[in-house]
C-alpha cells in the first residue's frame, strides 16, 4: 500500500477532522486541493455511489490511492432528508447556516420524540482509479434534531445534532470526543483496520 493517500475532499472541516483521526496511523494524507483536482460531480443517488465517484476522480487525477467519504444527515420526520443533499439542502450554493435554517424551519412544531435523526458516513478507499473492489466502510451516529443551534465546535449540522449519551449538541463536544463518537470517526477507523490487514 502506498504511504501517500489523496483525500478526496476540498471541505476544510473534513480535511481537519479526518487528518486528526488518521494522525496515529502513519499514513500520509494529502488533500486533493494540493493537486488541483477538480471536484467530482456527485451524480449518485446514494452515499456510497457518491463516495466512489469522488475517490475515483481523485485517484484518476493524481495516480495515488484515494479515500473519499460521502456523509449526511438523515432525519426520520423528513423521510431521510436531507440525506445525500445535506450540503446543498437549501440550494446549490447554500451555506451551512442556510442549510441549518431550512432544517429548523422544516422541523418547526415537530415534538422532541419525533425529531430522531442520524449522521451517516460511507467511506471508500480505492487503490487506483480502476479499482474494481473498492473498500467500503460505514459509520452511523444516532441522535436527534434540537430546536435551536447550540455550541461553536464542528461544522455543518453539528450545532443542531443532539448527542443523547453526552446530553449536548455535537458542536459542544471536544474535538477528541467528537472524533471518537462520530459517523466519520467510526467509518475511518474501520477503514484503517481493513487497510492494515495483509
């Protein structure tokens, strides 16, 4: 396995979070932005399809193995939305704040018991762009949607995602705790374990 792996994301929050989680594993993770890799078109209809598209795109442009994830928030009351459209829930050029506002508006008046949700992460490793058997790992983080944002840590939907075990929003957790619990942390650790196998 190559020591250098390209990380198929331009999202600075994801780069930082994934870099922190992978730091102990002696893998040299380089964000695709360092290679001027264009963003892949996320035309898949599932998290796993989009993750494969992103990994293949990064591997094709760099000649390196690639790790990509596609993650999002599934809200039961909204029949799984925003799902794969989590980063563009409020429109193609929506900011994280726009997405949060839309989510809270869509959930107005919904009682606490019906605000169940989870973060999903599908993580893919491709040894090369034509890898016919990409390694796929999934992480799921259960919680519910708060009535208003809380906390300043994290990014995306973290301020409105309530973590029952810690009785706070994801955005109120320390980086270390979040990385241990999160959907992305779970999927990445599974991926690293799989990569370490001979």
